[in-house]
C-alpha cells in the first residue's frame, strides 16, 4: 500500500449535464471528499474550457486527476499527463468506455466504479504505454486505439449527424458508410519497412477494443511496449456484414481477410481517410504513430 494522493482534480464531462449521467460527477466529488481528500471540482461549459481548467490546476499542483466520462475524457487526461508522474483515474459514464474496460474498471455501475477507484487510490498506480500521433505538425496522444479506416469513416459521419443522440447516431452512420464501403490503398511504413496494402479498415491499437466493445485486437496489452496493427483486406459488403458481428467476440482474428501484428511504429498515408484517436478527430492522413512505453500512470 502506498500513501494515497491528497489533492485530486475531478474533471467532469460537460455533456454530463443532462440525461442519466447527470449526477455521476458530483457523486465522485462528494465521495472523495468524504474519504478525506482535498478535491478540486473541474466543470466547464465545453471541452476546451475544461481542458484549460485542468491544465491550470495541474500547474497549480495536483496529486492525482480523475476524469468522469467516456473515452473522450480519457483522451483529455492523456493529452495533459503523458510523460509526467501525475496519475489519473477514470469513472466511466460515457457512450464509449473502452479504455476503462481495458483497465478492468466496472462499467454501467457507478457505485462499483467508485469502489474500484477508492481502492485503487490507496495502491501504487499502474504504468501503461501511450500512443503518439504526429500529424500536420501537431502531436496527439492516445491510450486506446487510432482508427484510420471504416471505423474512422463511421466516426466522422456520426459527428456530422445532429440527430439522434447517443449510440443510435453511430448505428445510422455505420449503415450509411456500409453502403459506401470500398477498399482504399494505404502506403505504410511499419517499423521502418515500407509496404502498400489495400484495405477497408486499419487501426493501430494499444487497447483491445473500440466503439463500446468491439474487440478488434483481443490480445493487445496496455503495457507491453507495443501496438497491434489491425488490417481488414478488401471484402464485399455481404462478407463484411458477416465478419462484423465476430468483432464483438474477438473471433474474427482467424479469418483470412484479417491481419494482426505487433509493431512499434507505423506511418499511414491514404487519400480520403480521416484518423481518429480514442474517438477524437485527429485529421486527414498522413500520420505517424509510435508507442511510447511506460508513459502513463493510471488508477486501474
């Protein structure tokens, strides 16, 4: 057992101001204060304002950061704490909670997630890897998965939809992009070796899943110093429809159109593809992706 942190920043997803997750952030703050921690509640009207608040409080001195929300909030935390000694925890309450799932944090049960966090705060943080994306002169960090294929196109389409909200928006986006499904030519440099592949889906995974539970890389490890390069070769729409349900159980890995391999560095270039990292938009390819081992400390 280690000395528990004293001053904790709790960053609450601005979108948690409505719906079933309205009270999760305040419950986290109240519980940690009852446990004797000094808690700084960080809640702003939008993500940019929240990011600024978190950066300010980290500079002022925090012993730990807790984010309340989904993978978007994890992305916010990772972008700020990577490479530092500041540990962070997650209370999942978002649409997609894949990083929390990969860390073994309970989903769909706030009390269980809070109990998990309270226990983890009294232990040494876990050290995990991060993914680094260099794109158009900027650097983006992720803990889960970088998507640069069909899944990224679905994400891009979903972001353009104003209705419906939640997971149904992604279902509609998936159906629209399925009708437009076609292979694209990717120019890759994998661990220094150039290659060209035609594919309908390419992801670079540090974690096992995306999209709220699709096990694209079921054997991926958050702390092995490697990334899993996931490629789906050209397939018909019908075959893709047959393949897609297998992704949720991880039984797609033996299919002849699926390729998985461990890598440390991947450069991706393709026309008409926008990359997403942990569900957050990075921008159009090209992009350079590298694993940065042991660069994150998490209460998981």
